[in-house]
């Protein structure tokens, strides 16, 4: 799947498009197909190194999408999250 990743801290130029494996939902988790991600000051602080994150990092602490697999929710359920 395609993702934006950050491998080093810096300005917007450190954002790179990467092909990464599709994650698998663990026990008690859901796999969501992302439709839209919110990129805000939180991600800017993380990208620039003001807020520490482990690298490589994929920004997007807010988003909306649909359930792909889940033990709790039906496939196709629309979901949103933040933080």
C-alpha cells in the first residue's frame, strides 16, 4: 500500500511516498481502509522533531475510513478517529 513516511526530521521535503506492507489487525483491533487523513500542527511538530517520534514515522493522527476486517464491527462500517 502507499503511505507517506518520514525517515528523518526536517521541513516538508522529508515527506516521501513509500510502498509498505498492508498491516494485519491484531487481536481486538480493526483494519481500516483510510479515506481521508487530517494532517495538522501535531504532524508538523513530529516531522520537524519538536515532538519526538520513532522513525520511520507515518503521519496521520486523525482520519476517516471504512472497516476492512474486525471482530467487533461489520465490514464496511464507516469510522473516524483522532489522537
